[in-house]
C-alpha cells in the first residue's frame, strides 16, 4: 500500500492537474486577500452563522447606505476595510473553505478517475496489488494530498494576508492552525465523497459531470427538504459548508462532536458506496 | 510430472443471459508457450481478465501457481500482463510510466526498466511521452511492462497488434528466448493462427466461450498433415493389414477413421489392399488441411 502511495506521489507531481489546482488555490487566496472578500468564488450564499470573528463593518461603513457601499471602488473599499480593527479576515477566509472542494476535484480526478479513464488501473490490478489495497491506498492518498493542500492554502493565505493587509486583519498563526485542524474532518469527508464518486463513475467525463454541480445540488435538496419537512434551522448546521463556517468560529464542544459524527457517517457512506461499486466491477 | 502454472475447471462467465465462457477447462504447464486461438469475441480476453482479477467469474474455478484464484496475494507479482490495449499515462514518458509501476511493485533495481525497454527495442524512445507513441510503440511498451520484474508467467492478449513484420519476428524471438533461457511460461492469445503457430507449443481453440480443442503443436501438425483417410467398417483389421504390409505411419481417429501418412501410398492402391483382405471400405480420400482450414472446420463443427 505504501508503494502505491509513493507511486501516486511520483505521478501526481508530474501531472499538470496538481499545478492547475495550486494555481487555482493561489488565485482564490489572492482574490480573497487583496479584495478583502473572504468568499472569493464561494459557492452558495453568505453565512448567517455567529462565528465570532467580527462583522467586518467599521463605523465609517456603518454610516453608508447600500448604494454608497456599492459605488466604492476596489481601492476605496480596501482602504476602508483596512481601517477595521475587530475583524479577522484570515479566519473569515477559512470559514469559506468550501472553495477547497474545487481544488480537491483535481486531486481525486488525477489520482483515481484518470486511472480508470485511461484504463491504467488494469496494469496495477492485474499484476501488482489486490483491489482492496488499491482502493484503500487511493482513498488514503486523496485524503493525504487534500490535507496537504488544505494546510498549504491556510499558510499561503495567512502570510498573504499579512503581506497585503498587514496585521490589522490578521489573527495569530496558532489560531489559523487550530481552525484548519478543526476543519480537517469535514475536509476529509469532502475528499471521501470525491473518491467515492471516482470509484462509482470511473470515467473522467461522468465523474466531472457529477462532482462539479454536486455541492449546489446537495444544498438545493437540503433546503428543499428543510422547507418541505419544516426541519429546525439547526439541522442545516450539519451541512458541510455551514459546518466549515461554524468550525472556523467558536463552536461549542457538543457541536464539534456532533459535526464530526456527521463527517464520520459521510466518510463511511461514500467509502462503502465506492468500494461496493468497485470490488466486483469488471475493469475495462 | 510437469508443474502446473494455471488450471481452470469449468470456468464460466455470463453477462446476463449471454455466456461469454462456458465451462472452460485448460491447463498451462511451466515452460509452455500456450496459445489461445479464437475469433473476435470467442472469450480469449475474458479468460485472461478472470485469471488476472480484472473480471469476476460466474462459475467454476481456477488455480494459479497452485493457489485458488480467490486466495492470490503476492503471487500476482509473479505475473506480467498485457490485456487488451496497452494503457499508460499519456503525459508521462515510457520510462516514467515503467518507473511508476516499478515503484508500485516495489522494484528497487531500476536496471529492470532499462532491460525491459531494451527487450522491446524502445531504449531510444524511453524519454518520449507515451501520447506521442505510434500504435506499434505503444504495444511494445505494453510488452515491456509485462516483462518487467522478471515474471514467471506472462499473459499477453493479442500482443502483435499494430506491429510491423520485423517487429513481430523480433518479439517472437524474444518470447521464445525468454521461454527457453529463463523458463518463463507464456499465455498468448491471437486470432492470427499462423503467427501463434510459429510461437506457441500448446494450443487451446475456443469459440463462443466453449473449448473446441486443446492440443500440442505435434497434435496440430498431425491434424493438418497431408494423408490418406480411410473410413472402414473394421478399422482395427485395416490397421493390422497395414502393419503386415510394413506401413506403420498411420493413426486411428475416433475408432472410425484411419489416417495413413505415407506419401508413396495412392488411394486406389490402399483401397484395393483393404478390400482384397475383406475390409468394408466406405471411403478413401486425400485429407490434410491448412491451419486456417483446420481452425475453420473446428469452428464450424465439421471436425471433432
């Protein structure tokens, strides 16, 4: 299994996809940091969760109406934001970490879907390794690379924020490290969702067709169900995007435990679905 | 007794109501170059896929290196395969592709990559990206992958697809040399009977998922050799008469037909010889067919 992971590292650093993913991550960080817009290309809407990282609205902005705020140029907006004292931009950016899902798509695609799409999987399965070891090593590999990318994103963003915006909008490095560690379970859940889909759909085209709109579809379905079944608002706090935002704030111990339990269920469900779809499938 | 590398017993595979394999029995011994012959869709690739774990069997069983298929673990390392089309990562070079699989297999001696590339004459293009390879070069790289890691058993599915005549000959020589010098066992499939005939020493003829015949090269030669075929009421008596006349180069087929492999014997003379000694001869005719005719006749059910 270790050899499989080593081989995949050998291959992934020679593929364009990982560099495209890195460039995409850098672009998102730059947009978020420079424009003081934590969401950058964030999927979904702004969160109405109390995450205790400040509102990002200072006295000067509070006096402006909606039209005045909209009329501000980027430079003027930046200057205004930099005057804010009770706002941690880095933490707010981490709260919007659902963007990393799109970076993770590249990783799952190059690590798993490319193997199936090019039929290279048959070389491995026919003479090197069992299906079980193959599956587990791919899952571990995707999770590992996603975790590395997550921490890379955190520290690039943290130091980028210090560089562009100074210490006014920054927290300390231990704070962002702690948040990233706390966000790790939902991030691994996202990685397992993508790995599961790669093993279910196998071909790159179908994999992409499913995973790209997946988050939006899930949010739509959940909102629809919540409306239809009149679910308490609290239920939506266990949706992954909201979970990431909550964990970046000041969540209660019970919420952390409950959200991690949800992540464990997601990881188990998608791992099982991927495995059962793969274990007996004929390799083309 | 010869060591068995692969044995299948009543191996079956169905896709819904379609039977891709129907109770296939075959045995590959150590040192064989075992040829799987069949038309497109006969079931050759399906056998290879099941044996290598790329497809699940629907029935029957198989043993590889004396281990049941389901129990295969590290024994897989002893197999080298090229199944269907050669598949590699287009963005990696030939050497990088082989290196990727070498890391997977835990091969630390990188000279094995050079040796494999050398065996298939790809040393000069080792640093060229796979996506820029011609069909023949891709095929060679697939074979290099199968040869890497010094396997005991190599499974090659239509390995000569896309190769030029010189390339085919070189590969044939390579297979035969590896078989003779390193005792590597081969299972090779092809629908080109004449090519497989020059490479293999045992054959399995398969059609519509069913085994038509398993035979050695000598048996195949015998089946295709020019001869006089005699259909007689009492084949045993006819054989005794031939022996008395000093003709020992004959064979009894299924107890109903006698085949005489003697160029000097003419049909009318043989007929007279047997009839004069009281044998009821129903037919005497010249037999012996080309490999292609033999295969066609088997497939069409004209031969037993």
